[in-house]
């Protein structure tokens, strides 16, 4: 295990304003020690949510550690965005895919980390880190265990047998979890439908977004940026900000491009992001003779500026926890075409802030995109309403709700993990 930043075994700092007396077993002069665990820090919504959480928790109140596995591959890394005052623990064996030997070692390392630093809270993120992190936390007798799945992986990721097995594991783990945070009410309903736990086990807290960054980018955008990016200097731009992986539905958006171009010949679809599907998508674009109709910009740090350049943003995902890209587009005043799936349909108001279409349906995607591009009055009206709606997802709201949840649960003290839905 590699540790960066402050040595994680240091004695906890004190503060007269710590608020540490809010929880049973937390001395008044002691900050609340909280460990956030996630499998990897690629450029994705769950990772951005986790980094924003650890970055914005009150340092007078919380002493924060972030543990993650290695970040490799074409999807990019957010490790350089870890705040310098956060202790970062790199656990090389904490990997996304099942690996019996590495999983056992990662579990042991997490357990040792938790025992060494006596955390008051362990907050695990995503499925794999949620599995190992919660087991380690209970073995280490951490007083409070919270899990944010960032959506549910019961469909779109596994075959039917794998999905049933995952549901059984999640039901078992829920007994060891004080609270499960869902990003939307639809996600909460999904977990209830799959009988993961009783209703009181779940809390809905929207993923926070840096609204101001995207609002300011809208004001600063210019046509000159098109030339710098190698995009056409005129004609509408359709943006898709996503990891290029199957679950994001990017294949279906690419298959919609010929229909969009037939109706709006100057339209260009811009893919922002990278991933294992990029080569396949580029070859498919060549087969479809889409030269000039699509652009693959790869990993970018100026996503806010790129969103501001687009006329409409598309989320063709097959599964999403919430769809942060939709909220980012809202903040820039852009309408969104999204799949009618759990999570996204809680964010996009159909016909008000964007358009919802059936998932995995290129024809429906194309029709909705064309409707936005050929009806600027509708698109502008949806963009204005979207910008107002974005305020609900500001970072401060998320942090306030997480802080209140931690405080309430710590004050209640350890709770018996009653078996449910046996």
C-alpha cells in the first residue's frame, strides 16, 4: 500500500470548532476521521462525485483520507485533482474486475488501514470498493459504514446469473451498512424493487456539480474555439461527454449520425472522452462514411468550454446513476437528449429541460436530436429552464446533506444490522 500526502497514522488534529462531539464515541476536541474508498479514479461521474465530496467536507470538522486502486487505461485519471491536504492511500490490488488473489490482499490492506487509523466513518463508492470496503469496515469495527453505489449494476453490466448473484451480495452487505446513498429517487426505487434493503436504509442525495464553472464557460465560449479544436466553423454541434464504453450507449449515438446528417447536413457529432471502444467507433464511422460528420476529441480538461460550444448534449447511456453530464449541460444552458432510464429520467424533464428517448434506439435518438436542431425556439426554451434546474445540483447542497447524514448517524450510535429480506 502506497501512501501519499500526510502520513495516515498521524494523531488526529483537534479544533475548537470541530463539531466532533456530534457523534457517540467521538471526543469533542477530535475531528471526525472519515475514509472514502473507491476502486479507481478514472474520468467518470462516480469519481468526480467522490473527489468533490472529499474536497469540500469541512476541514475543521473532518479529517479525510481517500483510498483507491490504481488508475490505468485510456479513460484517463483524476488523481492529479486530489486536494493536497487529503491523505491518499493507493492500494495496488484494489482492481475493478474480480480477481480472487488481489481481492483478498486488497481486503487485508483496507482492514489494516482502518485498524491503524481508527476511522469513525468509512464511506465506500461503487460496487467493487463497496464490497471490499464494507467487509473490511465491519471486520475493523468501524462505527459508521456508508455506501454510495453510484447507480445499480443489476442490468447492463452482467448476465442474468451474475445479476442475481450481485443482488444477493448487495442484500447481505446492506445488513452491514448504516446507510446507502442513492443519487436519485429512481435509483432508490430500483434498490427497493430488487429488495436490497428496507426503505429506511436508503437516502437520496444528488451528485454535486460545479455549476458556476459551466455557467461561466457558457459566457466565455466563442466560435474561435472551433478552429482550435479542428471543428467546422459553422453548423450545429451535438456533444456527447462520456467514457467510450458499452454501458454509455455511444455505439447507438454513432449509428444515429447518418439520420441526423440526412436532416441537418451541417451537423457534427462530437465525442468527448476516451475508452476501449474508441478504435471500434472510429472504424465504424469510416464504414458509415461519416468523415466530417463526427469528431473524437479524446480526453479533455476543458469539458465546460466544449459543452458551451454545443447546441445540444446527448446521453445515450444504457445505465446511469444520475447522469452528471446532463446537469453540466443544464448549467451551460444546453438542452439534453437522454435515454429514458433510471437516473437520467429523474434529471431530465421530458419536453421541459430536454427530451427522453428509449435506450439503445438510434432512430429515436436521431429524431430527438433533429427536433432540437431544427426547432431553435424549443431548444432555447429548454436550455433556459435547464439552467434554472441546475441550481438544485450545486456542490453545496450535496455536501450539506452528506454532513447532516454523517452527524445524524454518528449521534444515533451503532445500530443493529437487522437481517432483511431473507
